[in-house]
């Protein structure tokens, strides 16, 4: 597949944005859980990881341009090109995220204002990413499923990544109240899975009524030929949902009994890892029609 730079860019950038969104939603609650104060070392490392993911995504996107020095030319059509808008929103998100990290470094406290601006820019960036593919001549992308897959990946990667980072960096398996975030993973995957029959119906109708072929690929036929890979992706996603559900059950059961069920943490970690793998495979399916 020759679209690895784009796959890496979109996946890592959406993971970074998802982490920012989850931190913005959960920072107050996490502080309460930890006794009113989140360790600055945790926030620094968390923001650093989000910045690294975004930076790696940016570097990957630049390699896709062929001639990196021509990157500034992508800004020339901001009022008419979704690609130009994506570049602007990506740079804006990365800038505000970097400023949030620097503020945390020097001031030793989280700036919700800067983080909020980064989140807004990030959400706009995901929309611009989706629009680049939504408004193309590639028939398999010309559907709202593209937006659903991109925003869904952002939520799944962000929620799963948040839980894993909190568990790893804070070494917190019991006090961490990330259960609601983990449910985001399940909802994100379930909603997209429910939409797939409607998407398949769109492809079927389009195949019958539209003879357009994106040279040199019949995109719908190419998409249908990878049915086994797509099935495997959704199966792993389903395993993630089941594992998260089991972990949630063990956690609720333990809290009701006034004890912490240790295995709930490990089951939830398995669910998160499966969710990350499923998102990577689904994104590979998204680009694999270029083989």
C-alpha cells in the first residue's frame, strides 16, 4: 500500500486530538478522584505524548507531499480547498497543544483555556480531514460514513489511550474512574457497526446507478474484495466491546461489594488494546483500495 504516510498522519493526529478531548472532559473529575490535585508530572508526560503523536503525524504528512519544501503552497487555497483548511487546523491544533504543554511546564498548572482552544482546533481538523475524502471522486468515501469513521476513531483512540496512560503513568488501577470513558469506546464502535448495513446499501445502490470509475481503480469493487480484512477488523472491535463490557461489570460488581476486583483492570486493558488494533485495521481498510 502506498498510502502509509496518510494512514499514519490521520491515525496519530486523531489519537492526539482524542487524548486532548478526554483530558479536557476528565481533568476535573480526575483531580477530585486524586484528592483535588493532579500530579504535574503526569500532566506533563500526558501532554508530551499527545504532542509527540501530533508531531509524528505532521512529519508523516510532510513526507507524503513528495517535496517537503512545497508544503507552504498547500495554504494558498484556504477558502476553496479542504486540504488547505486541514493544514491550517492541524498547525493551529499543534500550536495550542504545544503552548498548553509549555504552560504546564513553566506554570506547573493546566491551562484549560489553551487546552480548550486546542480541542476546538482539533475537532475542526478532524472535520477537515473527513471532508477531504468525503468530497472526492472515490465512491467508497463519498458518504457520511467517512466522517463517522474519523470521529469514531478519534473517540476510541482518545478514550482507550486515556485509560492506558492513566493506568501506566499514575499506576492507578482502582481509584481511576475512567469507566465512563471506556464506555465511549464501546459506543463509538457499536454506532459505527450499526451504520455499516446502511453504508453497504449505499455502495450497492451506487454500484448499480453510477458507472464512474476513479482511474485506475474501481473503488467499490476494490472495497468489496477486502471483505475478509474488514470482517476481521470488526471482529476485533467486537472483542474489544465484550472485554470492556466485562471489565465494566467486574468494576461495578466490585464497587457494589465494597472491594476492588483486580481482574477488571486487566480485562479493560485487553479491551483497550483490542480497540486500538481494530482502529488501525479499519484505517488500513480505508486506504487499502490504493494497493
